[in-house]
């Protein structure tokens, strides 16, 4: 039995949650799928780095450089352990988008040829579509999309035929619109049988549920610090050792070289081979502290159980409000993201009225325009809770939605 | 919350000018890709070159829909030159509510479409004129 999150204690660690908005309202922050807030421990770790031991990691013999290097490498170990991986296979990037681009440039451009197939799904974020469109344009590879069912699950019935000639499958672990948690382990098995590598976009899963690269069975996995209590500007690419070894670098410059002559250079081993230039040392260290924080409050098992409670209340209340909710109705199948529409009210108006009540949600296409088209909607409103949100806040969110309904009138729309 | 005045909500719920004007001399279409708002505006000119009717089709939020409806009404009686000079303050004053920066695109999309219609019509006219001499 996993313990649940002690919400009042957690909230006390987040200074931003006690601020007042310009209209005097208290903040109810439900836009965590876009980015989460940061606990004081993370903010202090970042400031402590710049106050106490700022130096260029890996480049100096002096004490500060040694401290910065140790802290940076220890953050890498934490990020690796967080997904059940080894530090040697864990590359720091700027975030999920850069991690996916790294695979596109360093693996896909070098290995794909005309007619090869890249399989994506209809529920991908633009950052897991656009790099592959670029690769397709450069190499002549072809993109195919796993369709979604009306309930917003991946329809894997056609997977085997989609996989013919496939060299790469890149899918999201959890959808940032539908919340759907995809059976990545099954997809990996079938993709590997077909001879394709598997990339997992874990931007929306790593923050919300336990993620373990060996049980997922994938070859690469990408996620972002800022969606899991850490700073912006840092993220992770995990890749299997033999793949990272075989890949060419992403950027070229300092840090990633072994020896440089005027004519040519040799490169260091991964992960530093993929980290050219001065890294984002302070943010990576603070990200490590965010990961520590997540385990101190109970770990991802507890985070998941907490979110299931919030999601259950949200889904039930939205249903009784007459909202159209996208994605699976069972909380066991979805991560902490709920997209919905109130009939007759545009998502922007929902978000604006809620903003007036102090409730921060998002509305729009959520960087998933092809998915919006597949769902047949122009936009949705989206609420996404996290560790510091309470059941009371969900109630307040629902009460604010009732206000939207009052403002817009329920009849005739 | 002042943004959702009774007037704005009323225009959103029951717009007066939401229909197609098949015979309109001027028309244009544009979208706001961020939110999916999507409008076509139609403008019908009378013999004196002034607007005799205007309308819109499409979908959008309350702010953009109300803005489109009010703009169509306000067009009537104006000349093309007057339409050409309409600015964003004009659109805001029609709405009559404070529009926050994040909603400015919603409020102004219909005006943008109207201008597109006017400019493409004027451009067309220029081309025809050039044709006369060419
Ligand atoms: C599913 C998914 N993939 C990728 C991204 C891109 O992440 P980032 O903007 O941190 O690179 C996001 C977040 O916006 C996301 O939700």
C-alpha cells in the first residue's frame, strides 16, 4: 500500500502557491502539463549553485570546478536512477524537444533511407512529429500514424501492418491532451519483432507515474525537468549504450572531444559526446533536487495514487456538469491530464472565466493540431493537476466551471 | 470578468449577422491557428460604393464572435476608404469591454479578415485598371 501525498505539507514548500493574483484571488494552478511550479528546495539549490560553487564543470582543476562537476554528475546519476537506467546512458539536454531532435539528427539522418518507415501515433505532441517530418524530407523515409479509437486509446489492431518496413517507432507514453497511458511495453515488443527501434516521449509520464526503461523495453526515452518540479532548460535523453556508442555527435565543439588537431578530432564516450559546449550545470543540479523531492514526498507511486483521486473527482464532476471529456474514462488508463469542452462555450472563454476566478488552466490545441483534427475539435480546455493540488481545489475548479455555465447560459447554445 | 458583458454574450449567443452573403463583392477568410477561430467575412457594396450589407460565417470564442458581429453592423454605410482606415481601437470600442493582452488576437481577428477583404478587392480593382491600359 503506497502512502498518499501530504498535500498541506507539500504546498508549504511552494512559495508561488500562496501569492495573490492581480485581481486579488488565490491561485489554483491546474496547468501542470504545461509546466509545474518549483519547491523552495529546487529554487534554493539553483541559487546555492550560483552563490557557492559556480564553475565550468569538467574543465577546471580548481576546487569550485570539482564541486560543480561532482554535483552535475550526481544529478545525472539521480536522473538515471529515476528511470532505472545507468548514468552512462543518460544525456542531459535542454528538454524533451531537444532530446527528440538529438535522435532525429544523430541517429535517424544517419540510418534511414528512402522508403524506410517511421511510425508515430495520432496523439503525438508537435515535438514528436515535426522532427520526423524533417527527417522524412531529408531521407525520403515515410511517416505512418497509429490511429486512435473514439475513446482516445491507440488502436493497435493495425500496428503490424504499419510496422512493415519500419525502422523507428516514436510514441508518447502519456498523451498531453487525452491523458491516455499507452502500452509502450507491448508496442516495443512488436516493434522490435519488426526490426524497428523504439523512442518513448515520456514528457507527460515521467512526472506522473513510475517509469522504468527496462520494463518499457524501449531504445530511447525523453523527458523534461520543468514538468516535474525542476527548472526549465534541462531534460534527459536516455538511450541504450550500444546505440549511443554508435551514433554520431549532435553538436560539435568543446567538452565532447578527446583530441583535436587542426585537421580532425576524436570524441569522448557518451553521455558527454552529446553534450558539446558548457552545459546547463546549475539547472541540472536543481533538477536532481526536484527528483529527490519527488521521492521524499512518497515517490512516483504515491504521486500516481494522489493524482488518481483528483482525476476521479474531476472526471465525475465534469460528467455531471455535462462537459464533453476527451480520452479514457477510467483513471487507471490516464495520467494527470483532463481535456474537456463545455457545449456551446469556446475553450478560450472557459479559460478566461476561470482565470477571473484564479484558476489557471490551458485552452487551445496543446501543440497537437493533428490530434485536434482527429478528434474533430478546434480546441479544448485542459486541466492538469499535480502533487500540490487538493480535492478542495478540484471542487473550486468545478464551482468555477459552474460559473462559466451561468455566464454563458445553459439554454440555446 | 468584465470582458463578458451582457452585450458581448448576447452577440455571441445570437449573432445578427451570421449568414453567408453569396453575392458579396468582397470576401475574405482567415484563422487563428492557436485557438482554431475561423471566420469568413462578406461585404456587399451598393451603387455608390458604400457598404449595404455585411455578414460573417465561422466559429470562434465569445470575444471573436461578438467582434465579428459588431464589425459587420458597423461596416454598413461606410465607403471602402473608410473601411481601409479602421483600426484596432475601433474594434475595441465596438466591444466596449476591457480586452486583456492574451485575448487581443480574438478581438482583432474579424477586423483583420475585413481588411484582407478590402485590400484584396482594392488590389483586384488596381489590376483591372492596369488591364485597361495594358
Ligand atoms: C507529450 C509531450 N511531448 C513533448 C513535449 C515538449 O516538451 P518540452 O517543451 O519541454 O521540450 C511536451 C510538453 O510540452 C509534451 O507534453
